[in-house]
C-alpha cells in the first residue's frame, strides 16, 4: 500500500458569497467580536505534552493582560451560541482554562478548553480559518451521517464543536487488542460502514488520527461508532483511494480485523445498509441537499487535474458514464448521490412489485 495518497498541501478555498448565503439561510452564521486572526496575536507559548511525556504538537498560548479579558469573553459567547441560546446569563460560571494552537496540518486550529466552574465539567471548541472544503464537509456530515455536528461561521472564521471519542490511532495502541471477539465483530461492522460512508460522501484522508472511536454501553454489550473529526479533504483529491479509509496504512489493523471477523457476504450486506441509510437521508433532506449542491457545483474547491482523475476513477469503479460529464467536484458528488438514490429506488420498486 502506498503512503503518498494525499497531496502534500491542500490549498484553502474562500467562502463564496453563494455559500455564505446558504449558511445564512440555515443559521450557520453568527456575529462575534473576535476572529481567527485575533487569536494569532498571542504574546508567548509553551509546548503541550501528553501523560506519557510525548510532544502533542500543540502549544499553549497566552495573551497580553489587556487583551485576554476581551478574548475570553468572546470565546465564552462563542460557546454559549454553539451549545445554548447565546445568553450571557451563565458567563460568570464559565472559565476559559486553556487556549492551544496547532501548527500541524492544514487548518492550524485553536483548541479552547471551556470549564463550568460550578462542577468542573469541561469541553472544547475549535477556532479555525474558514475553508470552503471544510464547511462543505461539516455540513454534509451534519445532514447525511448518523452524527450531528455543530459549527458556525463568522466571515473568515470557523467555529466547531469537539467530537468526543478515542482517536483511531490511540485506540489501536491502547484498546484494540483488549477487545473480545464479539466487540471486534461489532467494531468491524462499523469500520465497513464508515469506509462506505466516506467513499459515498467523498470525504478523504481518514487516516487513523483523523477520526475517533466512540463506544456506547448498551446493557450487556458495547456498541461502537466511528466519527470523522477532520473535514479538510472534502472533495479535493483526484485519487478515489483517498476517499476509502481501507487504503491507508494507518488503518491496516482495522482492515485485518474486518477480514478476520466478517465474512464477505456480511461485508456486502453492511455496505448495502449504509447506501440505503444515505439514500433515505438524501430523500428526506431533499430540499436542503439541493440548495447545498447548487452552491457546491458552481464552487471551485479543487484543481482541474484532480476533477478529471477522480471522475475517471469513478467511471471505472461504478461503470456510470455520467461522471464523464462533470466539470466540478460538486457535480461529481451530485452524480454519486443520484447513483445511490437511483439504485435504492429501483430495489424498492422491485420489492413492491
């Protein structure tokens, strides 16, 4: 397996006026007195290490005293808008404990730890430079996946909620070998569905550290869900394998687990289930998806070379020649969605007859 599936550097694409209008219509736009660039004005920083003493590639930043109060107040407002009604009534009970900055990767996010001082419960929010690819990925995740995700946009600033779970690479190191056979079978099922979901959504770069494993305890068993937490590579790359997590070497352990614990007919069945779920979502959210796809089809979020390569990969993979007519990543994704819905409706029509 090649390890160079991903382009070295994906450019950032601006939020167009059409996309901004869509986000406004569906309540993704807020007004706050702080921007991503404002958080870059930190006065100093220290490295952040994990419990084992390893460098996390995050740095903890601090600000001049005269700016810190204003920045903390704005971040509290972000938090309440994201998770509540935006009221300032509870500001006295919120504390901004940490602001961390990561220089690794495309998004260079700030991670903000927000704590309730009454009970010491805390969560995180992320502040990033707004990028059209990431916004499309988040919106599609919220509408079409089993997982809802909150995010807001303020001009060139993107605010995301924290995705709870164990990072996929950490789960491999610390948890995978401890699972029972039954748990491995359930996680194998979820990996197959996750792999199919990413492929159909054209969500790329799902290496192990870009998604989390979220266990849920249900009576006498544990159910697993795999959730994406990085949406930088939504419909950008020209190689179809980038959109299929099974082809990344980081995921070898999960692929081997699937091969060991699931029969081929079970794998096919779980793929069909995921396609059916996606088709139902596309039908159920038809108007909103149509609005989003109208914007995305006219947006420039990849290179001409990538578009050409991906549509030919998809022709080979699906045998659907409609991909050859596509001139943008949005048009390619539209054909994928049409393909999924068409096959779902044809199967159901056959069953009715």
